[in-house]
């Protein structure tokens, strides 16, 4: 059984909420960016769902000590980190910088949790 450092756990919780809020903000921005339902809008919105579901997975990992959950969470965080790294390479703007910072933090915290 894992015995995480309380300070790290609190930071992990804050970064998990940041991922959830990033996903929610991305979802809400979809309706500003696109005025109608179209393929690009749906793809844009689906990114929000990925962020939100990743946040949910990390939240579960915070409170349930299970090697399968931990492995799946770390795997999802690696995939999210790689995607954000590619994204920031091609799309250089403040939201992508925030995404790579949060993705890096959530990956590191899930590994040390």
C-alpha cells in the first residue's frame, strides 16, 4: 500500500483540479469559437472531454490505492504529456504553454504518488 506525502498529495489534488478546469474552459470556449455544430467544433470539444476524463482518472488515483489504477493513470498522463509536447511545438500560444506545464506536473505527481 502506498503512503503518499501529504504535501505532494495536496499539490496533486490542486493540479488535478487544474486539469479539470482546463478541460471545462476548453469545452466552454468551443461555443465561442464555433457558432454552429460542425466537424471541427466536435473535434475541438472532444479534446475537452479527454482533459476532463484524465482529471477524473487522476482524482480516482488520488484516493484509491490500486496498482492497475496507478498504471492506467500514469499511462494516460504520459499520452497527454506527449500530445501537449507536440501541440506546443506546433501551436505556440499561452493556452498550449499552460497545457504543457499542467501535463508535466500531473505526470510527475502521478509517478511519485
